């Protein structure tokens, strides 16, 4: 995420969409970016598919379009943002992840912004399977927002997970995205690495390149010992982190265990990056060793 010119804000329910739009507006003002508000009425789309091709189906789509326009107009008018270019669009044909995937392919935003939960007191509002699916397949950097406001100078944490393998471009992408957002928003940046597998040469090479890239961007690279979950959770709380920047679940490891645990348990926002190509053009995470693969529950190295 070396440039930030356009953002796609997913607008489902008005209350959560307002949170996403407010965060997007903060970023847009710092970077001079354009915002596109996008509504996809996923619940109604399921019903309309059963009526596909019928008169009732056409009436349902017409009603969906009217309701989508009203929601987007209300959302657009809910903030004072005369200095920001805000467009609107909607999809009355697809499920949420299908609609978002199509919109990303069409608009090619630099950042997708989505508010998915309400508050830490309402744990029954954990993400649904459909929401997790969208997080995993999102082809653009995804800013997953919560209701908690950022500090005037937001505090970011670049969390680089090496527990299952070393992928230099992925690690550097996390650092670059975090430093770019922190610099643009006049914030502060912490850089941490978790799960370093001993003294393996590949791991040390990643750390050396991270240290070189981090010089002058956010201070030294800290290595968190012990449980990644415990270490990162404590760091987020102790340092009042507003945004954790990391690889998305599909890229952190095939099961997304660490990223998914963090998203489910922590109340901060997350900037999740999609998979990147390694130096040979392959996608995925390269294993360090047989021991590393065993820790991750995998067999032979593979690229996904």
C-alpha cells in the first residue's frame, strides 16, 4: 500500500457504516483520497435469487435499489465532508462477498474500509462465517474498523508473524503499509516480530531486511518472545494501539489462526494486507524447516 488515492467504504447498516465513513474521512483528509460508498443488500439478495427472472424479482430489485440509494444518501449527508470527493454505488444482484469482490475488481481501490462489530461488551456480535469469508478473500488492503475512535496522533503496530515461515516481501509489505499510514496520518509506529524460529538463516535474513527498512521509520524492530497472542494483546493494551497492521488470515498462515484470534479478541482496528508474491513470484508463506512445518501442522512446503 504505497499509494492511497481511493477508498471503498462498505456500507451495510447505517450505524456501522457511519463509523467506517468517519474513519475513512480522517484518512482521506490526510492523503487527499477519494471515497466511494458501496452498499450491497446481502440479506435481500438471497431472497431475490429465488425470484430470479420473475416479475416479483424485478419488483424486489427495484425496491432494493431505492432503499440502497436512500441509505447511501443518508450516510453521505451524515458527515460534513465538503472537502472530500465521495461517490456512491450499490449492488442488488449479489451476496456481500460477491458484490465486494466485483466492486474491487471494477474500482481497484487502494483501501477497503469496513466496520463489522459494535462494542467489546457485545461479544454475541462476533463475525459470521460470511464476514470471515470476505476478510479472507478481500483482494485489496482492508481496514477493519471498530467503534473506538483513534487518538489525534494514531498509534499503529506493525505485527509481523514469522511463526510458520519467512516471506520477505510479505514482511516488508506490512512494514511499508504501516509506516505509510502512520506517516500520512501523523501517527506513531511500533514494529514487532512474533514467532521467530530460532537461529535459522532465513529468519535472520528477514530480520536483517526488516531492521534495514525500519531505520528511521518507527524505531527498532522488537521481537516478542513467548505466545504471540499474549504478547501482541499485551502490547496493544499497554501502548494504546489504535491500528494493528498485519497480513490477513489467508496470508499469515493457511488457517489464519493468529490473525483471526487477534481480530476476534482485540477491540482495536486492523489493517489487513492480502497475500503478496515472494522473490520467485509465488504466493504464500515459505516454511523455515521441518520443525517449523510441524508447528504449523503442515506437510511439505507449498505455495498458495
